[in-house]
C-alpha cells in the first residue's frame, strides 16, 4: 500500500487551547495599554505564527509596540501555563485517533504556529513525541498559510502531495494545504467555522472526532 501522510495542526485541532490563548492575548494588550481583542478577533489568528498574528490584531502598532506585545504575550503564557483554569487538554478522542492512524500505517506529521519550545513541551506532556515522524513549527521557516511546513513534512517523509492530507481547524490550515497541492480536512471543534474552512478550500469538513476517524477509515484515498 502506498504510504499516506497526515499532517496535523495542533491548537484547535488536537489540543483545546482556547482559554489560555484568549486570556494571554487579552493580558498582553492590556499590559501595553491597548483594548483587549477578545476571543472573536483572536480566533482569526490561530494557526498563524505569533508575529503575523499580532500584525493582524494591531495593524497600526509600530515595531516597538509589537515587540512589547510579543513580550507581554510570552510572559502571560509563562505565568498562566500551570494555572488549572488555563490548561490545554487534548480533545476527547484525539489520542485514540493518533494511535489508530499509526497502527493503520499512516505517517504522522505536524504543522503548527507554536514555537519549538512550546511544541516539544506539549509533545512530552501528552507522550505523543514517538507518534510523529516529523514536526514543523513557527521556528522552522515561513508560517501559515505559506506551504513551507507541509512541503517540509513531505520532503522528510518522501510522500507526495497526492497522498498527503492536512488536518486543521482554521482557514490558514486549509489555505496552506491548497498551496502545497494537498487535500485539507477542516475540523469545526476548534477556532474556525465550517463556512470559513470551506471557503478556504477544504476538501472535507468534519464536525466530530468520530467523524474524522470514520473519514480516515473509509473516505480517504490518494488523489
């Protein structure tokens, strides 16, 4: 059987990080003397690297202010990451799905806007490091929606775009998948809506982890 590659986003796809990301962004803006963006605006940048995300949320800020926002965000995240109110648990069924795919012979990869430090800490916390053959993050080159992270996953695994599927919850994930010549699978339990995912070029949109599992078992084939 031809090897197949599943490239996963992390935040909003495998991990429920809504509370901490929203709270950290609000705290960063307040610390800089700016109105907090709140969830509805913050959700639109999930998947992007932090720098471009801040450019979207504060387009009129100069370089110095954006540097302050970046520093405030990282400080807030460091302060809140061990607070029980702001934990980022795996979505129900995520771990079972990853093991199911690995046992079925899928090659697993990651494409995330998280930093390498943050991603490695998460993989260690969840005991997922051995499940993924390759992982690309914000520190490794151009971020979403640029196709770099997906292309690098394919290069590392020697699996072509016709047998590669990108799973994510944001329009940025789907745009990245399209730009890389792969099929995007949009999930609606994270930060993006079904309409946003569809508009960005998703080949499939699923609403539950069970739906995603069923799609992998019965509905996907190499292009």
